């Protein structure tokens, strides 16, 4: 049995009503633990089409649900928020009690762990990398992959003031966390698979 090299996507979006951020949990949307982001996942796959189609289908479904509720699902890398909002969401979802698993290959201490930075809330698209042989998860050269992703998406990261070098360990491999949510998915898949296949 040969190696199976897989990519998966996890996209964050804001749910808005009249310009205000809504809590997706209250309206039946998939949400992340920070409480203010809709979280949409693709199927993991070793080819582009299942990832792209599953992401597009899920996005369409949740955008239509939002419209039916008089809301909008939007792809913006960050939104300005008040200190009142930060205090409310941080207390309700217990941000201070959440362990931080985010790591940085450059040793940068600041991270997108809670998604709250300098009176902004941020949203990204996380790229999951995995290599396995049957049920055995194989080790990947994480630092090399993260550096390559930083290099190939330097413009997107810089334009949206994301933090380079972010990743998080996962049972299936790891996720790269430096991309803004509005990064072109075709480019993500093209570059991610190219990097993964070259190192393997």
C-alpha cells in the first residue's frame, strides 16, 4: 500500500446582521470554539475536486441559510470591534481557559489562537496536511512546508496583516494557519499539493 497524501480545508467566516457580528452557535451554524466565527470544512482528499466541491457546497448551503435569517455570511480577513464585544465574547466562550496549541516556526509569540487582536477579530482559512500509509500517520517536514506556504502566499499574508509561520499539530498531521479567509482556494490547492508531493 502506497502513501496517501491528503489536504483538507477549514474556512472561517463572519455571520453578520445589520453590520453586527452574530454568534453562529445560536443559529445552527457550525462554529469554532471562540464563539464568533462560522467554521466550514471540506472533505480531506488526495485530489482537488472533492475538496473544492465539498467546500463550495457547504458554503452555498450556509450562505442560503444566512440569507433566510436576514443575515450575511462574509469573507473578510478581519473586522474592527469594540472592547465591549471583546469582553463579552471572551467571557462567554472562556477564551482565557482555552489551551493554545498554535506554534510558530519563527518563534513569534503573537498568534491567531483566539482570533482577537488589537480590537480586531480575524478569520482565516486553515490548510490541513496529512501523509499516511493505511492507518499509520507518517511524519511530515512541517517547518519546510510552512516556510514554503509563507513564501508562496506572502502577498496575501502581508496584505491582511496575518502572522507568518503559524501551524498546529493534529492527529492526522498538522494545519497551516497563516492564510486569510479570502485566499483563492484554487491557488491554495494547487500550491499545497505541489509542496506536499515534492517533499514526499
